[in-house]
C-alpha cells in the first residue's frame, strides 16, 4: 500500500519498449495511420495498460484482504484487482481497464487482466488494442522498500505477433 510515482523517463521508456514489439500486418497498418497529434484524452479516455501504469502521476495503491485498488491520478482511472479467487467474466463483458484477478507468489503480486474493450491507444500511443488483449503483470517492492518494481507481458494476437515485455520502477511518494 502507499502512493507511488512513475518518473517521466519510465513512461517514455515504456513507450520506447512498445515500439520494439513485433506487430501483425493489422498492427503495422494501424501504426502507419496513427496521427502523432491525435489523442484519446480529448474524449476523457486514458491510454491503455501497461502505458497507463507508467503515466507520470501519483498512483495510490490500497492492499485489502480480497482486492488491491489502484487509483491512478489521471482521468479518474481506477483498477480493482481481485484476490478472492474469482474467475474472469465471459469474454463479451469488456471494460476500459479490463478485469483483473491476482495471486501472491511470495512477495510478488501476479496480476492477470483480460476482458478489455477495444481501445485506439490500448497498447501504445500509436498502437490500438483489441478485446483479445491480455496482461500478466508483476508488482514487487524493491530491496530498498522505496521502489515498486513493475514488469510484465502483454498479448494481443490482433496487433502483436508475440508477447511484448516491459520492466520499470515506481518511486515511493509517502505523504502525497
């Protein structure tokens, strides 16, 4: 639990990593049509995960008995990650931030998120995502207990030929 901040360099690092992901022909076509000046923000829609999790704003994390709640201080973005053993809903039930279930592996929270809506900037600022997008994320406190290590993989067979990977750190912002 606590308040964390992803430095701007980590956001740009995540976007740079996304440019190296191997994309399908449909992904290449979407990227070639992407307008670098276009944004979904005008419609009050944040970029998709995992980029959202690197957005350089405060993220408040509350670890509760049956869930982890992440409030990203950007466009009222909230993720609820269920720890109670529930299954994902049917695939036709989709959500902006997907549906997340998790388990603890030692001191690492392993999160699986599915059931995403289609999103024009769901994988990066120039690469959309489909309802087939799946995230596997790992959150772990660093040895210094002042950083949160965030890593994972994203799959989306509509736009990616193989899973994309990322790794970064959030910094503790106690008292924000």
